């Protein structure tokens, strides 16, 4: 079944009321102990943009900031129980799907989404180069057959979506965003957001497209750094903005601008990749930081060294 759910352009009166609080986004993803991607990225990006995350854990990565070493998938029943329990309690404006961990979990998520056909679903396909070829193929096939027919907006990097959706592409030029959107539409996806399209002079393009048209396009200068978690950050921000009632094209433009600021303020917490600063707006300005460093005297919250004896 094709998910042709229209994206509303304004929040309902219920959403606007103070009592209703922020819009809610249910997100399926794996726990990431590095804080770079997965549920860590989803929760902070969704909250930063102004929505309330409802995180459903699909499994756990074994990774550091440099690479993914392994993944432990949750049983599909555990995924279903988490989601259905909160769905019976809280109205959800958008569902966002990251890494589900297994074909069985994807089947469960697709069944849940089918029970809520009026809720837009934003799906992010991450690069799975860290995984063995066999599990990757099974996962991608299940994603294509089970989840894409439920998906409203597919988000992914140009090279990842090209390899996955157009494996037999043999033209001299690389596929455009509309070419990829056309391939996705054959699986039932009405909108595709393609990121990281190479352009001359160290620029990249990011395009929201349908097979017929480009709805939004944002060009950015390529950062001279390797990032972890950019795709989850973008797709989570997009989900939050759509949940809040933004028009899809405007939401895509704003989400890309938000990601650009996150990457611009990125930091390296370990020895691996740079992590987007999804709360860049909460950091003190440079002048304020200098003033704080120059101030003298102990703070009220200085703590003594931990000296507990066992």
C-alpha cells in the first residue's frame, strides 16, 4: 500500500494549545553508546527542534566514535511491546525509523505503521558498510519490501541510496535526486530527501524530490572532517518539524539548515569522527565563555574528589 499521507501545513488547534505540549515523534532506532548516532542523535535533535521524542529501542550498537564493530538486535516482540504500549497512551504526529536491526523488526514496525495510516512515516537508510554482506542484503530487501510501502519521506545519502535502489545503474553520469526518487516511488515512497550529492568546488547538494519535481534544494560547502550521526540528526529534525505542522519543503530546508549548524559546531569527544553538536544553541557565545574563564573564585558547585573506600 502506498503511503500517500498528505503532510499538513499547520498544526491543529489542539497542538497549539498550551496544555497539549509539543508534538510527539515516535522513533525506532538502536542505542549508540558513543552518542554520535542512533537514539542519542534522535532524542537530542527532536528535542532541540521543539518536539517530544518517544524512543523505541530496536537494539544496541557496539561502537566507538570511529566505527561500528557489532550490533545486538532486540527481539521483535520487545520492539512491538514498547511501541504499542506508548501508542495506546500518547497521540503521535510522526513516526521516524532509523536502524531497526533485523528484517523481523522491520516487519513489526511496518505492521505498526499500517495500523496508523494517517501518521506520516519518515525512514532513514544508514550506510551499512560495517555489516556483513549477507545480513545487509536481507535487511535492505526487507526494508524495501516491507517498510518503503509505508514510508512518506525516505532520507539517505546519495551514494547509499544509489547503491541500494539503483544497483544496475550503468550511465556515465551519476543518478540525480529525481532518478533516486523515481526508484523509491516504485516501492510506494512519494518523497525522497537525497543528501551529499557531489558538486564541483567542494560543494554538496541536498535535494527533496519526487519523480516529477525538485521540491527543495540546499547547497552547502563540504566540511573538512568526517562526521558520525549526520543522517540520523537530519531525519530526526525533519520528523520533528513535520510533526510540528511545517510544510514538507519548508521543513526540509529548515532541517538542513539545522544540520549545517550542528556540523559547524561539531566536536570530537574521542579519537574517531566528529559528532554533530545538536544543542549548539545552548553553548555560550565566545565572548561569554571568555568572561567566564576570566572570572575568579570557586563556584558554588565545586565537589571534593571521590574517595570512597571499598
